[in-house]
C-alpha cells in the first residue's frame, strides 16, 4: 500500500504546526528571559541604592542618602511588580513547552507511519520481484524438460536404448549436426 497524498499532507501540516509552536515557545522564552534580566537589573539597582545610602552615611551627603533611599524603594516596588509577571510567564512557558512537545510527538508519529508504510511497500516489492524470478526459473526448467521430452519422443530408437546409449547417440547427433553446419 503506497503512502497516500493525504498522509503526506498530514505530515506537512504536522511539521508546520510544530514549527509554529516552536516559534511561539521561542517568543515566550525570550519574554521570560527579558523579565528575568529586568529582575536581575532591579536587584542590582537596589544593591547600588543601599551602597549609596551607606556611602552617604559616611560622608554626610543628605542628597545622596535620599537618592539611595529612593533607588532602593523604587527597586523594591519594581521587583514586586516583576515577581508575579515572571511567575505567570513561567507557567505560560511550561504550557507552551508541553504543547510544542505534543506537536513534535504528532509529527514523529506521522513520520513513523509513513516510514513503516514505505518499508512494507519495499518488502512487498522485493517479494514480488523474487516471485517473478522464481516463476521465470520454474518456467525455464519446465520448458527445458518439455523440449527434452519432445526430442526423446521424436526418435523411437532412443526410447529402446539405455540412457547411456541415448546420451551417446544424442552426443553423436550433435557432432553430426555441427559438421553439416560447418560445410
């Protein structure tokens, strides 16, 4: 049974779905990484604000201390806003990853089905080829046997002779035919 066009179309659709799912997953992963990078930057900003507060305490710079406090509070608020977004995006990425893996499994199942069908077709073609060779060889043996019977039935004296004598007579008749064909 040959692989149908519908099956090949199904495989192509599965490939396209997998590709689409992969692209959506990559976009979600890039957004997730962007959010995590923003969180790391916010944590670094908070650390710089605290160090500015510490430095201003030693130098008695009131403006630096206020700037450091504002940096720290701003970073805390920003990280508090990023936390739930990162968590939600992590859940989305996990769901998209599961969807992508499901699409990959569907594509591989279609590929496997097509490969198995092609393998079965190859085995059947090989069997048909071998059957044709067997039939040809069997008919050749049958033809040779029927030709040998017709030759022995055509000469009545050879039927009464022993097999060794008939073989010798056949050999002599072949030699005689060869001599007449040369002249």
